[in-house]
C-alpha cells in the first residue's frame, strides 16, 4: 500500500443480491432474463440525486472510472439537473489497454490479478484522482456476462473502489459484490451499488441551506 493511503476492503455480498431463488434451477428462479427485477430508471435517478446533494453539501467533485458499466454511473449522475456543480468527468476504460493508457493501471497488475480485482479498481480510482485533479473517485470493474466468468470469478462478480482524498492521505474502500441475473441485471445492480457506495462515504457537510437541509 502506498504511503498516505488508508484502506478498507470488503468482500461481502457474494451469493447474490436477493434476486431470484438460487434453489430454483429455472431461468426465472435464477433471475435470468427477468428485466422486471432490474433497478428502474426512477430508482437510479433518486439515488443519483441524493449523491448530488451529498457531494454539493460537502463541496466535493466526483470522477468515475468505469469498465463493465461503460459510463452508466456517469450517465445516471448527469441525468440530475445541476450535476455540473459536483460531477467532474467520467472515464470509460473497457479494455485492459484503456485502463493502462488512460488511468495508469500497471500492466503487471492486470496480468497478475486481472481486470476484475481489488488491485485493479484501486489503481483505476487512484489514476482517476490523479488525472482529473479532483478528490473523490469511484471505480467499477466486473464480469457482466454472459461469458468471461471463471470458477474463482463467476459471471456477476464486480469490484468497486471509492477513493477520497483527505489532505495528504487518501481513504480507500474496496469491495466485491456478486449479482445474480443476466447482463442487464448485473450492470444495473452495479450502478445502483456504486451510487450507494458514495452515499456511505463520510463526507462532512460544508454548507447548509436554511433549515439545515443540504442544498441540491
């Protein structure tokens, strides 16, 4: 770990997110192909709006570094009016080459641990902070399917990293989740979890509207 970095790693969440019955061998029981269970656009909008209120109140700007979600987190955030006040930019680094070229992920990291790993999302978040110049980053990399899974990293495995610069130190939260369902469910669930991860961050409020409510 680099000097000045504080790290929290979680690997909870494997075994799915409660969509479908794992004991049911049918596609419906596994949640595959059932788009009715996908997170809805209004739900993502509500989460993104809450993220925006939190960031604006804390006077923070966010950068995203996305692989499997391919810019969906950035899209959800910029659907919110006024997002230019707290959203800086987003990097879609889908290939390994893009992760190395645009964010500075070390080729040896990708070779040793793979694109879907704690090490890679940490370097994606670090690179996004460095390139953008802001102090809050969210990185996402996963296997959305239907192929690409392995016994160690099955389809639905997604790693997340949130990095917050606090003076000379950077606080890191890196965690893995497993999402049941088809490609659309994995990706929408990843967007939802990424937004909720930002909401979990400890970002002291810098400004308040009258009545103590964070200004949107």
